[in-house]
């Protein structure tokens, strides 16, 4: 659960053009958006002006525009490019939002809260079948043993699971099937989805039991 | 000409207003303030709707009350093949989501009315119910996307099912319910906001226009 480790924070499919994805990792809120050139930005989810969440902002392709007073931030650098109250002078380029490292791999988007020196090491194929993410209102520590005992429904292959710790009270299960069968992907997705939702019920009831 | 009895902050009225605009049906507004003045309880409005609830439309003497019935009425009258379904399974699916919208109103909407100080409710119960429904909707839309569908029904055009559910989802954060755990719902909200003639209400913001090649 280290801030230096890579964690999956989204699926690649979660970032369609002109969308701002709202992620959370280890209590840190993130605004994640794919620019029109494909570059993925992972930023602190907070406008430098008045702190409004950038996840409700506008992904305009090369810039993200804050919903409230229109401050604009450039893709890649997160540098502020425009402040409506000062339309004459270009804003100082040193006003920049906090950015986080990002890797798109195996159908997932990965990030780390502190700069990660090492490359992401996994033995996954480039294009696995990505299951629907399951957000759970229970800590990762409770979900971990339940996932270890996960019995794949049917006779399908066992997915590989990653637990994204959103904060100390909740987490997200992200699963991928490394070598999905050539047909029946949708049915396989539904089977795992139902099984993981049942697992979530167990995880969320556990503290009360 | 349609007379539309509405309140600017009511999410159920917003659903009807959206459809009126998207169908480009002319109407005149008659504002009935729900909170704090409770103008809906006045005898003058009770004479129109004995349930004293919004929204209501009066279409040249045909009076329809409630978001779902009004959506059905307008869509069946003006856009039966697109906004309203005409074949058997789709009719049942539309009804499913119209019913779901009522349940969203009773949970997500109740939390919002509570947080606005308008109507106290059992907040933990409202949140528990809301989580159940929003999770179900989010999963439904995720699988819809997997099959290449953008809307609640597997149709190329959105239906009143989308408009009935949208206001509750887009205003849920006013009730203290984060949309962060529902990525498919968030993407669907973007798609609804990009529909022609979409309009906002207080608490609802526009999204960026789609990418053009
Ligand atoms: S809070 Fe973002 S521009 Fe004002």
C-alpha cells in the first residue's frame, strides 16, 4: 500500500475523449483525463484558484477548463494557461497543478502518489480482458483474503486481481483475465461481475458481524 | 399550448423541462414554489392536482401529473419511435427505468431535500437505498457500453428512461452522495449533456463538446 508503488486507478476504457475521470488513491483525489493526442493526465483534483474539483471541469482536448471561473490548465504540464480575470497578460507558467506519474498498460491506467523510480513489473499480456471494477466500502485488508479465496465461477480461467486502495475505508477490485476464451467474453464478464458483487456483500457486512 | 406547472429546483420538473426542450414543444411556465413557501399546498394548485405535487402539465385541458406520466404523454404524442418505445420488450424496459427513477427520487432525491434543509428524512436509510440503486444503474450502463450502447435502452436514440433517471443522478452530490464510485454513470451523464437542446438547472454544469475529427 505504498505511496511509491504503482496502483491501477482506472481502466483504459474509462477515459473516452473529452471526459474527466474521477479517481481516488490512498485518500488522494485525482482528476484523470486523456487529451486529444492520447496523453493521459493524472492531476490533483483541485483547482488552484478556489479549490473546486477539476473532475467536474471541461476536457477541451488540449486543456482542462475549471467549471467555476474558467482557469485553464495545459495537458502534460498542468501549467495554468489562462486566467479570465487577467485576459491581457499570459499567466505565469510557474503556476501549475500537481501531477502524478502514469502508465497505460494491460488495459489499465496506473499511477503512484510519489514518483516511482522503477518501471511497472507485471507478467500480464498486453491486451487482457478487463473486468468491471468493483468499488467496495470496506478496507483493502478485508477484501484481500476474500479475493485470495475467490473461486472462479464456471470453469473459466482465474483472473488476476489488483486492489486499488481508494482510502483507509474503501477499495476497488480491478481484475483482468490474461487469456480470455475467443468467444463468450460478455458472458464471462457477467459471471465474474456477479461473483464479485457477492464478494462485496460479504466484505461490507463483515465489520458488523 | 401546454401550461407547465414547475419549480426551478425540483429534479422531477427538470426531467419534464428537458424533454419539452429536446422535443422543441412550445409551452408556458407557471412557477409553483415548493420550498420554502409550499405554494403547492394552496387551494388554487390543489384544484389542478389534488395530490398537490409537481410537475403537472395542462395540454389544452388534458391534465397530467407526475414526471413519469408526463414523460410518457409527451414522448408518445410527439416522438413515439425515438424518445418513447413502441415494441413490447422496449416498453417494459422503459417502464422499468421510469419506476427506478421514482425510487431514485425517494432515496437520492430525499437525501438532497434533506441536505437543502427542505424536508428532513432518515439520511442513512436514504444513502443505503441510493447506493444500491446507483450501483445497479452503473453496472447496467457499463455492460451497455460493452455492447456498444450509449443509453439505458439498447436503442440508438435516447429515451425518456434516460431523462427520467438523469436529474437524480446529476444532482446526487447535493445530497452528499459522491458520483466518484460510478464511472459508467459519469460517462453517461456526459452523453446526456451533449444531446441537442440540453439545458442546465442550478447545480448542473455543462460538459465539453465532443471531439470533432
Ligand atoms: S475555482 Fe477553478 S477557476 Fe475558480
